[in-house]
């Protein structure tokens, strides 16, 4: 993870994981902290890095396969990560402590969950969309799988838009009723 000066492009700091062969996901930033998933040869962890100087604040070992293109979701003091088998964890942004975990048990690949209001929406490879209560970690509702992969979501007010692949390729939108 590298921080660059926006005006000059000069490097301000660099965070290097303990394993020099690690793969680092994209980052999410919330309240002066960058969060990333670091996958190395012997472990996978979520890390918290101070954006002011690049020092590691904490790491939380998860040891599960993650899609490195999918960054953690960080908001309101919580960091959400979903692994490739559909297991979502909520971590305390300040300490890295586990708040809750929920096993959707449906593969999540090349898609990023979206925090919409009080729900964490998790799209899956087989077309399922699950809404998890972001505070409690309980499933609120689910759109059943239909065999068409669901990709990254975007929210616009009460409307959620998704890109689909497979037999139902295209763009879909849902509105809260």
C-alpha cells in the first residue's frame, strides 16, 4: 500500500506486509484509516493502516480465500469483508475485533458487497443477493439464485443497480418498497 502526495505525486509512505510475497487488495478508507486484505503464502488477514504515516494499527487473521480485487467495505466504525465462499465478517474498525460473521455459503467472486442504509448487500456468483443487517449480522432478505452471476452493486438512494453475467446478462435495478 503506497500513499502519494496529491499535488506532487511523491511517495509519502509505503506499507509493506510481513510476507514480501503477499498480494494486497484494493483499499477502503474511513476516518483516517486504510483497510486492505493481505493474502500471503501462510495466512490471509485484514489490515488497518494509519493514512497519516502508514503504520499498521491492527491486523485480523481470517485464513480464508479472498478475491483480491474486492476491497473491504469500511463505514461508521465497521469493516466488512466477504470471502470467496460467501462468509462475511464485520470487524471493529478501531480494534479489528470480530463483531459478527454470517455464512451465506454461496460463492462470491469478482463482486463487491455494498452498504446501503443499514444493510450489507452481498451479490453471489450464482445470482443470489443477500441483505445482511449491518449491525446484527442477521439475514434480512434474500433474492434466490438463478444461475446468472451477479457482479458489483451500486446504490442510488432507494435503488440498487447490479450488473449480471451469464444467461441473464445485463443491468438490473431494484427499488425499496
